[in-house]
């Protein structure tokens, strides 16, 4: 059996691109995908809670699992290595198209699997570290982090529309009409106008 495996982390992403890439690869190489396994779930979820976990228990000698890239299988190095080890024990192959990787039972495959998993893990670690450093630097400079909340967020919205507010006033629109156009509460607009230099 040849399986196509597609996974995205959130509902805002689409599995269609991965499906298309695997399907095109299969056509070019005269391969028939016997079964598709597709899921929208974070790779941070436990393997047994993912469709991939169920698929791995069904794999038999000679089966092939095709996915677009090795990171679709798992997030951590240990998890990816565990999945590849499972496939090796069942004498199955794992093909990843982005890395052009073919896992078989040979030592070269095992070394490559380790290298790709390690590379993905290091990339994520470095990215997280850079984000942490950037946030710490901004915090040290006194910048408030996170989205503004409540009245502050609405005042920022009104600040961005300051020119528009002036134009509406010049056109003779009432404050109630302006508030409606800008989709804010009238009281918020009144407060903003009292505390700015528009008048």
C-alpha cells in the first residue's frame, strides 16, 4: 500500500497544497496513492491522538508513506526519530518530497533521518530564541507588549482615523454619525475628541 499523508496545524491553513504536491509527484512517477490520510492538528499533540498514529499501527512490510516534508510527521527530533524507527521496524519506507528523502532499512537512511530531524529541531529552537531575545529587548526599552485592550485599542483606532474624523466634522456630520461610520461607541468618540487637539 502507498499512503499519502497531509497535515496542517490550524484551520486557517489548507491541506490542499500538500495533497496537490503529492498527487503531482505520484503522476510523474507512475505511482498510485492507495489511501490518503489528512488531518488538521498540531504536531504538538500526542501521536496516539493523531490520525498518523493510527496509520503507523496499520503499516505493513513494503508499505510506503509519502509526505511533503519531514516536519509534517512531528515537531520534535525525538518524535520524528520514533516515527521513522517504527517504520524501519515494520520494513516500511517513508518518502519526503521537499528533502527528497527515502527512508529504507539502510544505514544511510538512518543517518539522513537523524540529520533532517536534528536540523528541523535546531531551526525551531533558534527561532524561539530569537523571538525571546527580541521581546526581552523591547521590554527593556519600556515598550508594552501584546495587543492593546479596551478603550486604549479604540483610541488607537480613532488616532489612525484622525484625518477622516476632521473631514467628517468639516462635512457637518454629527458626532453620532461619525461614531457610527467609525464603528465605535459615541461615548468613546466624545471622550477622544475632548482629549485631542481636533477642536
